[in-house]
């Protein structure tokens, strides 16, 4: 047995893999559920422990507390949902039948914003915007996994016009909202990605994603008309 303080034992390791395996993007929430403040603070701390390029910590998190603001955000998402259905062409009607957000029902609504660029160079000279974005996504993934371990559901909603959301949230020039996170108690977790359960799309196996030495000759395709 290894009792070094940095060592994960088998039970701890399995718990980490289980959170990864059983994390789901959730759109169905318990109505009237709540997230205790102490839990929310643990989750926010988990997000804030994410890696970031050059330690720039580009994430900003806005907790939506005003019910009228939440309604307005819901309307923005609905508008984008409609536009997405149009863009999907023949699959538009099918898309409209999917539940793609839980903004009204979730106990908490968090907007994750990429802060205006602070000029960090280390690690992002060639891909500045992308590396900041990746760092903020790491924070969101931490929050997602920690939520699962807290037995709370989380759903990432990206169906919004960033300019319209920026206005609602009074974002400064150069800031970009990248996620609306619905968070809260759920009745149960989907056993598989909801998009699979609904027959929208099937996940592809790892073996199709890992290559050796070069990009292979065949590639997969998306969900849209083009
Ligand atoms: C960047 C990003 C944006 C997403 N946006 C939405 C969204 O707007 N609405 C939605 O229902 N799901 C959204 N999802 C969830 C994905 O559909 C989901 O992760 C995927 O189907 C796999 O399911 P799983 O997360 O349960 O494994 C988003 C996920 C990511 C990573």
C-alpha cells in the first residue's frame, strides 16, 4: 500500500473515473430544487482550480439571481433555438422536439464569460483566443464533474446570440459569454447522452478518434444539411 499523501488509492481513482463516466449534460431538473450555498461555493472553487494558459484564469462567472433576467435569457435561448432549427433544414422539426435547455427549471443559472484579453503571451502567442477559450472550458468541465460528484445535474447551453447576451449581462468590450450553465438537483441522470437516447446522433468510439503518426484518410460528418 502506498500511503504517500499525493497517492490516489483504488477507491479514489474509481470515484474520479465514475464521475467522468457518469457525467451527463442535463436538461431536466427537479422543479423547486435548490443548491445549498456551501455546495455552490465548492463547485465554484472547483471551477476556479482549472488549468489555464499562462495562468491567465480567463473565466468569469455571473450568477443569475434576478428572475426577470432569467426569463429574458430564456427568451434569447428560445430565439436561437428557432434559428438553429432553420439552419438544420430537414432535421429542424426533429430538433425542435428535443429538450435543449433547462433554464427555467434549474435551481441555479450561471453565465460563464471569457474576460477581455489581458495580454498574456506565455502559451498563446500563436492561438491567443483559442487558448483562452480552452482554459475557460477547463473551468466548466471541472464544474461539470464536481457537480456530478455532488449529485447535481449540469447542462451547458450554448444556444444564444453572444451580442444579445452581452447586453443583458452588461459585459465590457472584449468579453464573450461562452456558456449558460443550468445547475441543480435532478430526478435522475440519463444513462447515456440524451442526444443518443433521443436518436439524434450516436457517439463514435474512441478507436475512431485516436490516430498514429498522421491524420487518416476517412473522416466523419456533422448533423447539418451542408
Ligand atoms: C460546448 C458545448 C455546448 C453545448 N451546448 C448545448 C446546448 O446548447 N444545448 C444542449 O442541450 N446541450 C448542449 N451541450 C451538451 C451536448 O449535447 C452533450 O455534451 C453531448 O450530447 C454528449 O452528452 P453528455 O454530455 O451527456 O455526455 C453542449 C456541450 C458542450 C461541450
